[in-house]
């Protein structure tokens, strides 16, 4: 299920990522069966750190690789074929380094000076948040279902604007707001329910009470997504020259596609060896099994082509510091969400095709089915919203200034 030819530069970048990630895959695959809502196995996080896979987008100035967005997504795609939770940490939490890299120099040095491989979690769903700006800012509030909080070293906590509007779950809409950067050790964490899939991302509710926050550690959201942010000029990587919001909204596509590809590979491997319980017939020889497999294969190939288009389109439409036009943003959102629909459909068909066997917790296709559904359920991949917006655009019904 390979797509068309890639550029020499793309192939080179993917090869370098594969050299780092592939030696870890057998161990990650073996331990994926034991991942639970308390987070990744200690070995998983240690292996990812040792391979440098948690610092792909971290600024070079602070010991990171400062790689391209595609390379970071390829890492998540490859790892997600065996462990979607590890891929989420690599590609989604890894992307938060770009936000910190756009903050003040003082904030960056606090994060990476003492802990060169620090991980950052982002919290947007909140209640009762206040930030007193008089003198030393003091922060209080509660943030809900903060994914990765358990393994993070620092938290970027959303602070709604004066009008009280909190951002949407992807943290990019809903009025004026800021982010406050605080050490995880200064926060109280409480268990939060996981969504059925992605068990290893360890969501927690986060509470802060009257915490002093340095003014240098507070930034307007608009600044963090703009190439004119306080810290962007410190770094030379391409991600500091672009509007970052479209990239951040696309942080899930690599892990999502990789998880679906892994489910397909596991299904095919199991089915090649499988025999009927009573008939002892080879399941692979059933025509309807072959037909369903072909359907899922075609859907994944379409998803791969959309992935390529998204990876090419992001720098094309967000380069030189300009934001994508509203029409382009709506088309990118449609493509992201349809990629999610294709992946979800492909894996759902396979797990149903397995019958009762497809319900077993020990079946890797069942685990990947749950992970694909969890990834596809993120607000940034809201197909109902994104398809309706594209329909309004195509039919000339788009409201003035409306975007995805």
C-alpha cells in the first residue's frame, strides 16, 4: 500500500527517523499489551528518550533536533503501527516543544536548562481559572482531562480572557486567552477517565491554587502561533517561520494513519494463519474475507494520499509567516477529517470481520481499533463540523470570515 514517489529529501528524512525508531518497535509492540490508564511502561518512555524521539522538534539551541514537521509525523506514524500511545507522546507532546520555543528566552531556559529532555503537556479545558496580573501574576484554577500530565515536566495551562471565553478543545478558538507555563511539580493531579483507547497517555485533572507565575512564562495564544512570537527569532527551523495553528491541528494524522496501518498488518498476519473453529477451513481462502480486506486496503491507500497532500500543503499554505486563506483552511480541515474517517472505517471493517475474536482484549487489532477511534475523536478531526464547513464553501453559503 505504498503511495507515489517521494522526493530525495523526504526519503532521506524518513530513513533517518526509521534508523532511530525501528530498533524500538519489537519492545514497544510487546509491551503495548500491558499499557493501562496509568501511562506508558517505564521502558517505553526510557527507550523513546534514549533514541532522541522525544526531542525531534525541540530547538537545537537547547539540544533538540529542530526537524521538519513531516519528519516528526513520520516518527509518530512508524511508532503507532505497534503502540499508538507511544506515538501520541512522540508526535503530539513532542509538538508542544514548538510552542515553548516561541515563548520568552527566560521560559525556554527554565524548561530545557535543567531538564534537556523535558516533556510539555498542554491543557485547554478549564474551569474557575483566574490569573491576577497585579505585581507577580498568581494563577488559580482547574484544568480537565489533561493528556500526558502524568509524564510531563511542565504544563502549558490555558487562561481564558476577560470575557470568560475558554478555547475549544484544540485550544485555538473562543476569544482572547493566554497560556501560563508552570512546572508540573507545582500542580495537584487527580485521576481522570481515559477514553477507551490511547490508555498510555495518562490523562489527569490538574489543579493550581494561588501559584506565583513569572511574567516571562505567560504568553498570549496569538503570539505562540505567530512567527512574530517572542522566542521565534532565537531559532532557525522552518516551524518558527510559519503560522503554527494549522500544523498543531494536524499533529494527529501521522499517529492515526500509522495505527490503522498497524491494524491492517496485524489483521493480515492473523488471517493468513487462521482456520475455522469447526470446519478447519483456511479463513484466508474465503472470498468475502478477501473482498473486505481489499476494501480496507483501498481506504488506507486513499488515507495515505491525503496524508501526503496534508504534509505538502502545510508548508505551501503557511510559509513565510502567512496564515492559510479561509478557503484553504477549510479544505485542509476536510482532508484531515476525511483521513480520520477512512482510517476508522478501514479498521472497523477488519475488526468486525474477525467476529468474536475481534472483541478479545488480547487481540492487537481490537486494541488498535480502540486507539484509532480515540485518535479520530479529537476535536481537530470533527468530520461533521469540517464537512459542513466545506459544503457551505462549495455552495456559496460561507459566512464572512468563516474558517474551519
